[in-house]
C-alpha cells in the first residue's frame, strides 16, 4: 500500500529514543523491560511519505530524518505499523547526515 498525505503533511516512522539507563544496560548485555508510561517520547523520525504541497516537497524528502516536539502530529496505524502524521509547521529541523554543513564566509573588516 502506498501512503500519500495531502497538503503540507508528511508521514514519519518514529525513531525510538533510548534513555541513558537502558543504553548502559544493553551495552552490558542485560535485558531491560521498560513500562510504556516510563518510555521517553520520540522526537525524531524518518520520513516515509511527503504530501502534495510544493512547499513541503521543497524542504522535506523521503528518507530524511526530521525532529519534532514530543506531542506533535497525529499517530496513525497503517497495515499494523504506527506512523506520525506531521504538518510542516510541526517539523523543527531536517537532518541530512550525508550533506556537509555549509560554512559561513567571514567578511573581512576594513581597519
């Protein structure tokens, strides 16, 4: 099934955050059970579908990692998988690790 959000929206598959205690336990080879209400909420996700609005298509692409607030968007279940449906205004940043960060040229000051 193909997902196509309408307007300035995108579907994001959440990247599960791992708290410090869980990370240390996993590194030590231990199994950890964390209750659902104690898990940190996701604030990052990978874009799986982009809406029809030209503005969102300019900035967000399938495969990008985006950041958003804990309570942004609407959770939707499609074919047993949970996605977060975000509006463009709810996305706080787009992370593209394969692209270099542009350097700001320093202007020479006349003395």
